[in-house]
C-alpha cells in the first residue's frame, strides 16, 4: 500500500510539472523551472504540510494562462526595466502597460537583423562610403590653439588601423571638489602636470678653453611654470655632482678639473638636459576649460596610467582619446567602447549620420581577440584561419606560399573563399539548402 501511495504522489507531481512547464516564466525575476527529479521524501513532506495548512498554495513564480502579463514579452532586460519605470511614473494600468510593451516590442522586432543578413558587408559600405566625404584637414583646435585634436579622415584612419601611437593624443581631466570651482587652484594644478625637462628652462654657455661652463636658468619660464629656482639648481648639482659648482643668482658655474674629463662632462651634460624637473611624462601643454559649472583641464599629450594615480582629480572621469593606452590601463571593454565613441564623434563632427550598430560591429571585430587589432594585414587579417581570406586582402602570393608550405587546409566556410572558387556564398538565401522531390 505504501509503495502504491508513493507512486501515486510521484505521478501527481509529474503532472504538475508538465502543466507548469507550459506556462511562460516571468522575465528577469524567475529563470529557474521546476525540476522533475524531486525526491519522494520531499514530496511526502510537502503534501503533509499542505494538508495541515488546509490551503492549496499556488506557485507565485509562474504566471496564470488567463492573465496575460506584459513582462512576458521577449525584450532585453534594460528595455523591460525602462517600461517598468515609465509605467510607475505615469501610473499606467495593466492594460496600458501591455499596450506600451506591445508597441516597444513592435519597434524592437523591426530593429532586429534578419537571419542570414550580410551584416559585415553592410557595415563596411555604411562606413566606407561616408569616409570618402570626410574632411582632409589634419587637425582642429579644442577651445584654443594650445590643444590640437586630430579630425576627419586622418583620425578615422588612425582608429581603424589600431595604431599604437595617436598623432594628437589628448586628455580631459576633471578635478575634485576642492579644485573644480576654483580657477586659480585649477590653473596651479594644470601647470604641475606639464612635463618640464631641464633643457626647457636653461641655457648652456660653454667655455672649455678655460675649463669651465655655466648654466643659466630662465626666470620667466620657471615663473610661468610655477617652478622654484632652488628645484632646478638642485637637479643641475645632482646631475653634475663630480664638478665644483657655484651659484650666482640664476646662473650656476661649473669648473672642470682636467682636460681629459671633457668627454665625460659632455655626455653627463647631454643626459642632464633630458632630466625631468617636474610634471607628468608625455603631457606637453595644458588648458583650463569651463564645462557646465566646473573647471576641467584639457591636455596635449596623454599618460593615463600616471594621471589616475594623482591626488586632486576625479579618477572616475579621467578621459584620454588614446585607444591603445586605454586598453592597457582600463581593459579591452573600455578600449572597445572608446573606439566606438571616437569613430561616432568623427562622423558626427562632419555631419554624417551612420547607425551606431555598424560602428559597434567594427569595434567588436577590433577587440574580440582581447587586444586592439587594426583592420590591416598585420592585424585582423593575419588572425584569419582561411588562407584564401588572408590572400584576398593583401600580399596574395606570400599567403598562398605560406599556406602551401605549412600544408594548411581550406574549409571554404567564409564569404571570400566561396567567391574565389565560384560556390554559392553562405549568406542570405545561400544559408538554406533545399532538396527537390
């Protein structure tokens, strides 16, 4: 009798599970379906507790067939969250919320790419054709002639090629609460960022006949850069510590002991002129700009790794237009996002409207290996598995010979490979294979 009772309970439980599996699950909140391998002991305990409570509890995780809930609509979580927010703000009824969800769903379905669509070719056309209309000017200026920013075709080419050094690197540095509303403090901080070398603030006067030379410090330059005379003199004395030094106002005199030391002194002096006095390596100029209600610093030159370590700035909003540097400091996702936004900005500046999804596809292609790779023969093309695909881009003979030497196999899976051998391309209607009866 006991066995029959257990079997009966199991059959009932399975029937419940089958019914539940037909009911759509709530979007986002519930992703777990009721599993069929519930243990017999648990079933018996649950049935006992239900009898004691005298209630038939319904599974709140599942929607009723009779009640159509708009959250069942297959939309991304972000859109669903926005629909929920709008429904709450405007206090929409369940019926109106359902209509809103249907309208959003209709728009969303229109935006989805058709299966088999040649998205790569469409993206290439959508970016390539407007690229012919971009300006050929090399640069424009951000706010003033101090900070130049690459623009037009040159900047677009720089991003797409994935070049390791940007021609016009620039940073935007936002300051902390103490400095962002005080222009004097902001300017003082900006001057401290400029990469100042000894050669920028001194003049060398050589008199090797009399075994001496002098270094004159430019008072005007050090004042403009907020430097102290003692700091510069200290760097000079440390760099030439083997020589006798005597300071007179802004001039430091050095005496050479022997003629045989000329070459060594000359080498030391050349090395000393390249020494850093203060600032961040790579930052050549700075400019204070007013953005909304706060002061920010625009720079010519970039060093994200060093700048984010500085105190007195808002680390969460430091920005550089150097994509490779961003990938090294903040990671590949940040670099991908920057590549997309910078390309979009170049096109927008020239009044060219291109759907951002084409640019995002290009960004994904450049970043999917984990490092930024350009659309050049040494970048993306080099990583392709197909010998024909590599040969079709550049250096045809070289790639075919390499593939032949290594005994590579051509699987004919891509577009270019099938075009070369004259087979139908597996794109659009080509992805479907039909047999005639």
